[in-house]
C-alpha cells in the first residue's frame, strides 16, 4: 500500500511541472487574449474600457485585415503543396541509392537549421534591386528585362517571400518523408516488383499509402506554420510594401505594439487561434484514433 502511494505521488510530481507550465504559458495567455479582445486598452494605461464585440466589428471592416486573411490563405495553399511536394521528391531521389546521399541530405536540411531572421537577411541580399545576386544573374545572362524589385513590388512581394520560405522549410518535409521511406517494409516493394509494377504504380499503390502517417504530420505542421507565419515576413518586408505581404500575425503585432491598440490586436489573436484550431483538431483526432488502435 505504501509503495502504491509513493508511486502515485511520484507520478503526480512529474505531472505538476508540465501542467503548471502549460497553464501559465499557454492557457492563461489564451484566456487573457480573449478577455482583452472585448476591451479598449493601449497597453500602458491602468484603465481598460469594456467595448463588447466592437473590436471584432472594427476588425472585420478593416481593409488590412482582409488583405492579411487573403495572404494567410495563400500561405496555407503554398505550405500544403510546394514544400511537402518538393520534400517528397528530394526524399525519393535520396532514397533511390543516390551517391553521396548523406551530403545531399545535409545540404537540403541545412537551411531549416538557420533562424528565420538569418534566412531573411540572406534573401534580402539576393532580392536587392541593384546589386542583388538574382538581378545581377538575370542581367548577365541577357534576361535583364526580368529583373524586378522583388520584395518592393506589390504584385509579387508575397510570392518572393514564399520562395525564401520554400528554401528554408523544405528540409522539414524531406526528413519526415525520408524517415517514412526507410520504414516501408522491403517485402512490399519486392512484391510489387514481382508483379511487374512500374515506378508510378509502386508510388501510387505502395509508397503513398505507407507514407500516410508522415504526410499527415507534414500537412498538419505546414498548415499551422502557414497560419502563424511571422518572423520571416517581418524580418524581410515588415508586411510591406503597403500591406502587400501582411498576414494575421504581423497585423496583430502592428495593432498591438505599433498602434498600441491591444484590444484590436487581441481580436486578431483570437481569430488566429480559431483558424489554427480548425486546422489542427482533425490532426489531433486522427492521432488519437491511431493511438486507440495501437492500444487495442
């Protein structure tokens, strides 16, 4: 009996730290942000004024918010398609007995280890209108008419930032897909070879189904990252030119810390929380169902 009590106390002690940390650093900020979204506050004054849903009314009527929401939708489509597809392609190439595969794996994954601010610094130099590598290269190969102020052009700035993000984030998909490929039972591929299946048939009937767990993780993480993307945009364009590259996270920062409108910034945070929950809940549900299947 004493041993059982000590065991329960040990489990309780191990749970206290993560529960307290999660409550202080996750649950409380969420509740606080929701509460602030119903108030007008400059972040400095000790007085807060309750305004009900007025912050949300102002937000949904705000042009910058509509642009940011549209840009987040673009980022969502981009993040769900290009980095996973490119990561899968590179993983297939590396897994196909490629010489120097460790070197290529390191080269492809290395950008993901760099901080977003450093990535932005590199690409700001590449995109520099006069002396940047991209425009200089285009000029030297006779395509100078294609040179652009890549992050200064309203129509292409968002896509220029996405290109930088593609270089940076593809390594994450690559590692997960490569791990998934290495875990495919060899007998499945051998059976497909015996049946005379070509590569496309094996890819569709064997590889893709076996990579489903990796794909779910990649897509879920990519979707959440697309909704909360901030650092690379802020470091590269600060949401400009105008509001061309603005997303919800940068708009939340602008409202809260540049305009000192904490209520409106908190309203953006709540909208971002709801959108993230809609994206991540199916992933959590699928994961919990998978764990139940393993236990049973």
